[in-house]
C-alpha cells in the first residue's frame, strides 16, 4: 500500500475543487506542452465531450506530439490526440499519488455520492457517449448504447459497494487481546484498457478503485482514446477531485514504454489490465520487480458446446448472441462450436439461416447495421488467415468467408463446418465474425476439446439433461460458464478467467477487493 509520508496534503480530508468557471492550467512542474482545444470530429458528435488532450491532476494537458484516431468504418480522421510519453505518465502517477493521500480519507459515503453523480451524468449524456464509441470503434450504435448503460451501471454498482467495505473482529485465545482486520485502499492503480469496450472496461476497473479509496491513471487503447477522455470530462463535472481520475492517451509507438513506466513506477501500487495474454505477461514481468498487486483479464478461446439434448432453436439464438456481438471482437465471444453428432446437421442449417437473415454488415451509424467493421486492417488479415487455413485443411464455408464489399475493414459473418482441431481457428482466438463448427460424439470428448486450451475465460453449453449440466459446468476449465445462455456479463456477477486468461475478478461484490489491502491489528491490554 502506498505511503504518503512525503506529502503535507496527507492531513487533508478533501482535495480542493477547481471552480467550473475557471480555466484549468497545467502545473509548472508537469512536463507538458500547451493546452489545446476540442476535436472537431464528424458531425453529430458532442464537441463538449470529444476531447483531445490528456487529463492529469484535474487539468486538460497536451503533449509535445499528437497521433491520429480514425473511424475504422470509413478511415476518416476523427481527431489528433495528445501522444503522451513517459514524462506525462510519471506526472500523472505523481498527481494520482498526491490525490490519494486525501482521497483515501474521504468518507465512504462521500465517495459513493460522487460516483453516483458520475453515473447520473453518464446516463444524461448516454446518446453522445454512444456515438463516440461507434465513431472510434465502429461498433453498431445500438450496441454502443448498450455498452454505455453497462458502463454506467458499474459506477452505480460500486457507488453502492463503497459503503459495504467491512472488516472483522477476531477473538483470540488470549482474553486480553482482540484481533482486528481492516480493509484499506492500495494506493495508485494503473489501469490499461482495450479498444473493444472503450467505456465499460474503464468503469469496471475505475469504479471499484475509486470506491475503495484508490486513485487511478488510465491508459486507454490508442484506437479508442475518446471514450476515456469523455469520461474524464464527466468525472470533472461530477466533482471527482483533481488527480483521482487521470487519463494519458498515447500512440501505439509509445504504448510499450508508457506501459512499462506505469508498471515500474514505485508510486504505483496496483496494475489492472485487459488485453492479450502476450501483453499481460510482459506487464506481469514489469510488475514483479516491485511486487505490485495485479488484475489481468486476458485472452479467451471460448467453447460453445451443443449436446444432443439441447433445444436447437435456443442454442442457435445463444450462438448468435455470443459469437457476433461487436463482430466477434469480444474476449468472451464463442470461438469454437462443438456440436454433438446427433444434432449437428440441424444446428448448422439453422445457424446458417439465422446468420443470413439477421446479420447486416454496414457502418455502425446506419440503423439496420448489426455488424460493423473490424478495428483495423491487421484484424481483418488475421480473420482471413484463419479462414484460408481452415479451407486448405478441409473445412467447408457454409456462408460468408471473405471480406465484405462495404469496405476494407469489413468481413462477412462466416460459418465453417467440417472443422478439425488442427486448424488455426480451433487453436487460436480469432477475434472476428467466424464460427467454426467441430463435430463430436461423447460428452467426455467435448469437455476434453474444450479444456485443451491454455486459456479459460468463458465457456458455454446447451443441454436439457440436469445431471449433465452439473457435470459439465463443474468440469469446464473456465472462469465463467453460460448454461443455456449466450450472454453472461452482468455488473452484479464476477468477471474473470483461469489458466492464462488472467488473475482476479472484476465487477460484483468481489471486484472491490482487488483494490483493498488487509491489515491485521492486534489490540492488547484489554
């Protein structure tokens, strides 16, 4: 836990607020350049929320360089964003550290109230926030609107959990002693988030951190920094004190050095990361040198098992929801469909019909669109590689299978049959709109195929056999299981994986524990 012995501000219970009417200026000792304005952005996006500068210590601060953010659907430039580097990262950590010394002393009730105000502002601005998500990630607007509600709900949930951090009293064998267990905030948390849920992945972490009494430095993905900066604008409006919530956007070129700076800074007590397993391992290595607390939500390779006893129509509906949300670009998307022989042909036929009937590829702002673009060209190339590899090894394209004519970052929703375990799509997370179907014969075979992966985030299966449901739910080596259900995420439930899918849990009543330290106090002389 961070110790604030060097800072006189530790005695203060509250950080001073900057009046809304006053223009915010950078501190003289922060290594930043001039303050810039807002991004113009495309028509329809809120100029008040589309910010281009970093947010450090309650001020909007520019960096010496900028990087462009593009709409993945059209390729249009949305704006030039401050390209923060190591100096800005360290300044943000210092601001967060100073703020922690006061924020930790703010009452749980007041922290709860501030988080609730932030939630209220998100709901008031939900349409504008959703449009920003669609513009920078390509996600269909209806899905973006759903994400904003999901994102805001984490602030609401943790505003309530802030008042439920309880300790313990332990009666020891010695009559004159009592054992006390206190829960105290860790300190500064470095939060590194992905592009596929640019708002919800922030609030799921930050809501818990602030509720616990921690302060944060957020490094958003370079593809989607605007959502994090819009949240900063609303946090400031809500009265979150300066330095409690900081954002340092940076380009892909600087991401590695900024990530390392955050993970090695001695003033940082906690690392929370959502992203690839490979990157998570690098960050874990950096964090290990100073033994920081870490939470990691890493890659998935979710199995979706359909047993002979399943209701086929329900299974197809679940498959559609689980596979094609955000064009297959979620960490809990089904990546391998294991279908028992007796029901295989019926499932594939109905799945193909549902894909052709219900999925519409297009720009996320078009009302009819259910499938937006992939995030960039590299993502499309990976999907193409998986499909071509499967075809070369004997898979059959039932529907889709190639880039969509709408644009270079679009790919047709694809269903593959006759898939085998030696194909790339069976071995790696595709992160795209491809559904490979593997036929199996026995329950034991399906569970073995599902568990062979070295990751274990989510898993799904459909069955009407109660005994089988219990067996499979307990045997699947994943952190989350959907039984006859394709959508499992909820703010009230713990989110996280096993094996190389990560460490710790987010959301739920358990999420706040990731930002708390237990302290045992032996009270003697009674």
